[in-house]
C-alpha cells in the first residue's frame, strides 16, 4: 500500500521537533521563471494522509529500563546514528531523529546507546565481522551498509529476522520492496530497512532539473510532472530533451565544459545508478523463489544502446568528472546553470550546492526504459544503512530488538520523514506542491536491484560500467562481452546460492 508522507506546515507544529527551525513559508520566486501552472501551489498546504493518524500495531510494552546497544557507521557526514549533516538547515531533521529516539525510549521504557564504529567504508564491515567472530559482541544491533549486510549475512553473521516479534513489515514505514529485491529468498530476511534509515531515503534515485532552462527551450516545465504522472517519463524522452538544449555556448566548435548540455554525467556513478533505476530487474525468480541472473536479454540490449548514447554523444551529455571537484562531480556545473538535468540522489537535491542555485529547480524520479513501467528509486542500495542483528545477540533479547526497530521506524515515519520533506521543499521558487508529489513517487518506489546489492559479493553492480566505461566497448559488442563474462558470473552465482542453502540448513 502506498502512502503520501507529506504533511502541512500546520501539522508540523504537532511534531516533536524544535519549532524555532520550522518555517511554513517558501522563499519568494526569483522572477527568473514565471509560474506557468496557475493551479500549482507555492506552499505545502495539501495533506493526503497524516502520518500520525496511521495506527500502528505495536502493543504497550515495558522493558524495565533495559539498554539497547547499537553500533553505526562512524563517518560523520553519514550522520552518526543515521541522521544526517543538517547543520546548514538548522538541524530540523537531526532534531527529529533525536525526538524519534526519545519517543522510542519512553514508549518502550528503554535506553538506546549508540556508538560510532570505524569511519572507513571497508574498515567498518571488517570491524563488525571481527566482533561477531569473537563470540563476545557487545552490540544488539548494527546499522550497516545494505550491500555489506547482504555479503556478511551469507557467512552466517546475522540472525534471520523475517519473523522477528513486533516487526509489521507491511506498514508504510518499512521499505518492503527494497528488502524483497535485495533478498535471495523473499521468505527469509537477514536485514531490515525502513523509515528509521535516513540514509536509505537520501540515497533514493532522482532527477533534478532546471526550470528556467526548460522554459527557455520548451513550453512549460510542468510538462515533466505530467509525464511522470502519465508514466511517460522515459529515457527516450530524456535523450530527446537533452539533444534539444545542447548549445555550443563559447562558439569554439568543440564540445567542452563551457557549453550548455542536457546532462553533466559522472562516469561510473551515473552508469551504475541509472542502470539500477530503469524499471528492469536483471533477474528472474525460479519455482522456489530463488534469483536467476537475467542480465542478457532484449531489454538489456536496448538499455545498453540508450546508455551508450547518454554517456558518449556530445550533444547529450558531458563528463563532469573532467573539470569539476570530484566531491561534487557535475553538481556544480548543474547549479551554475550549465545543464538541464542532474541525475543523482535525494541527498543531492537537498545539498547546499543545489540549494544555492539562483535558478528555480524541481525534482522527478529517474526515467524508465519504457512507458508504463514502474519507477524504481534504487540508488540507496549503496550507501543506505540497514539494520542487522548479530547471531551473538541472545534470543531472549530478540523481542526487545524487534520492538526497538519497529518503534524507531514508526516514530521516524511520523516525525523524521515529514521534517525531511520540510527541508527538501524549501526555496524551490514555484510548484512546491508538484515537487512534493514527485518526492512521494520517489519515496513510494524506494527499491533495490539485486545485482547491485550483491555487488560487494559478486561484482555484478558495475556490470554496465565495466562494459561501456572502463573497457570502452560499444553496444554491438555487448553479446560477445557478456559471453566472456557469463561463466564467471554463473560460477559466482552458484556459489552464492550454495552459501545460502548452507546457511538455511
């Protein structure tokens, strides 16, 4: 069941968030782009559903003041206990995360003790692994990168949690599609992710666009919202729009950083993340529900051709990694008004570089391969943090762990997500309501691609980049390239399934 998580400014006053940092208004229009949609609101006034009105099924519980110990990734910009670096916006989301924790502690009569682990992407999973191997792990729960949760689960480090007491997986505060897509068997789960994970939300795929540039070349940027609503927002349309806006601005007859593009691409990041959000799954499920690799088919062949066009035709995009700060990789070019589109994540939609733009801008889901396909906001697989329970956690504590994670997700859905919306929808200059609709689409399609979540184990997530980017092959070479790779993939895939079978036995 899909839900809107938008909430009116009037209702935000009900949240346990610092009221001093909540604003019910939006920045005034700069005047550079007229509001061509007279029905669009410049305030977030419509409420399709009040998150506080959804009744949860968590019963009255009292754990007698017990302490739940949670270790999280230690990189400061990942937000400590999975909030975010929101200082630039008055800490409205960070305040909501604190309120989420306090509400959970009061509801369950517990204390949540967070501790930062290693701040190294590779070092933190190794740290978790060593603690569990020692048999004397002091933590009840780990927050860990989702693809690392998948990898380590096959070595038997984490408990199976599909039947964990108090977890109501069909509620809107759980990302069920994400967890199903990232599981070898949808009947068995070894990690959980939902509204408690701000990093998974922030990692959701999106398209950011410049409203002024769109209106300079086409009729009205509101057409883009309509395309999404009508399920006509495809890569064919994306490519067409990019071609139409290209201009040799500096007049030197060369495609370079000084020109106006449809897109500044970011090399491997662009290839990997757009490939995960095409609407394709790249696998089938057999009669037992187990995944079967299906990356070589007619749809993938068509996708390779479109991807090659996007990345290599100069009148479509320019490689932003050639000229920009690697930390931003094309984001600054877009913010400076040199591109119509920016393909990224919701965290970048709220990044200070984008928020500092002079031109008005909006947000859409990433395009899909064909009209009518469901949108897939799948980029959160990589950096998003999921929750795992190590096998060292005593069975007597599993009810406490389940209740804690359920309550954290309930409270996050009621306070953190609306607070995030409030930050995300400020200063868009016009059509805030339409952008809110688009974020609803993105939120409701948070997903993962199995080949990406298995990347740390199998190397499948970078398949399209390895072919088109690092090896510089053309679409016509796709068949021969896959034929050379297929034996290695099949062998790794079989080993993965064997490890899962052994784990289950």
